[in-house]
């Protein structure tokens, strides 16, 4: 398929582009810089220059493709409303561009908010609706386009999509641990994070493009939940740091914006996704990845 990928130069997007090209798809990646454009071209992808805020460009990219995989995100964790607004506008624009075509629209989402005192499953609908909700309510917005002749599929990524080169949450936690001289975990450290290796996540995206029915919620989850205490212990071992509990009242100061995420229980299963797609994740586990020193270059800030 000819696939338009936003966020094609990002951590997950780069792996997705590799997997799509390796399996015979054609890729046009959205790139907002020369560096991102050059990286995509070097892989054999086409480039559409543009920014998430250039909605006409997004519309044109989507209209010219046989499928869209939307992974770009501004990731303004300090002012999340900025990211949410851009996310909602982009999904609305892509959905309208694909209206009546029956073409796939896969979009990135997450696990946060889906758990209900137990690991989230694919059957758990997102409680987020409307522009003021997390991620701008984009999962529900996209899935509603099923009634308008679009083939939407939600890609719910584990809170950590890990591997060598990851600059996401585990890299930030590692940098904080090294800066503070302690690998901390929130409270008693029993809250858990689902995890998936980036190559497994990319495989799932391609399989989802090829096989998932409209309206699917796919869980890119290889490990149902790794206790945050075990994550901190692995970071401590890897960087020779003491490991300690951070009391709940100190979490915001100690971790900054990421504290609210690290204190959440973000466990999820992927039984339905595995059955639906025949997806069998086989990459390193999160702890194995941290043990390899994958986060060795993480620096604070
Ligand atoms: N990584 C995870 O563990 C994780 C977990 C759950 C959900 N997710 C979601 O999965 C998606 C991909 O995440 P990721 O980890 O791959 O993110 P990432 O590495 O930060 O990549 C973000 C991508 O978005 C692009 N981008 C950012 N602002 C843009 C703008 N204004 N205009 C155009 N492009 C822009 C970036 O382009 P440049 O290369 O030019 O910066 C990059 O390609 C996101 O929606 C994220 O929230 C990720």
C-alpha cells in the first residue's frame, strides 16, 4: 500500500517505516526538517515536507495515500493542551480527507485512562471525548469516522516502547536518576507499566494496517506490567545508583512532569490483539533492555 506516515522520523515512526518498507509497502513520511527528510530518503521513503499545524498539507498527504498512519505528536508535556489541540486537529483533518474512501487511518494512542483497577483490555473504550480531554479525545474521534466511510484503527502503545536509542519515558527517568544520584520508584513501587520493544511495536503497526478490522483497538503490549520498583532497580544496577522509594508527596518535585505518569498503574493485556493479528512479540524485555545499557547516553533536560 502507499502509506502516508506522520511522525515518520520519530522513535516509533522510524521503526514503523523500516517495517513497512521491508514488507513491500510504499511510504511517504511527513518531515518538518532537512534532517528528518534526509533520514527518510536514505531509507527509500518519499518525503512530504510540512508541519502538524499545516493542516492543508496534512490533508493533501492523506488524500494522496491509500492509508494513513498518524504518529506525530508535539509532546508538550508541560502544556499538554498544546499537544492535544494539534492532535485533535490533525485527526479531524485526516479523517475528513479519507471520508467515504474506506481507507485505513491508524493512529497512536496510549493506555493511560483505559485501566479500571485492572489491566486495560482492547474492549475498554477510551473515556476521553472532546477537545479538552487527554490527547484531545483523538482515539474516539478517529473511531467515530468508521460511520463516515473510513477504516480507523487505534494503536494503543505501552507507556514504554523501549530499545536502544529511545528518548522517551525510560530515558527521562534514567536521566533523573543519574542527576539526583538515586533510582527512585513512587511509593511502594507496585504500580506497573506495560512495555513493548520498538521492533515488536512496529511489526504490530504493519499487521494492523494489513489485517485489523475497522474500529479495532490494538494493544502494543508485550509485557502486561513491569512494577516501577523493578524498573528503578534495573536503572540502579545499570548505573550503579542506590534505589529508594519516593514518597507520594515528593513525587511531583522529584520527577517533575513525568511523576504523574510514573505513579500511575498502566498495565494492559494484548490477548485479543495477538489472536486477531497473529502477533508474537519476541524482542528484549524492558529490564533486559535497561540491563544492556540502552539508556546509557540519557542526560537530564
Ligand atoms: N514512545 C512511547 O513509549 C509511546 C507510548 C505511548 C504512546 N506513544 C505515542 O506514539 C506516537 C509516536 O511516539 P514517538 O515515541 O515515536 O514520538 P517521538 O519520537 O517524539 O516522535 C514524534 C514525531 O512527531 C514529529 N513531530 C513533532 N512535532 C511535530 C510538528 N509540529 N509537525 C510535524 N511533525 C512533528 C517528530 O518530528 P521530528 O523528527 O521533526 O522531531 C517525530 O517524527 C506519539 O503519538 C506518542 O504520543 C508513544
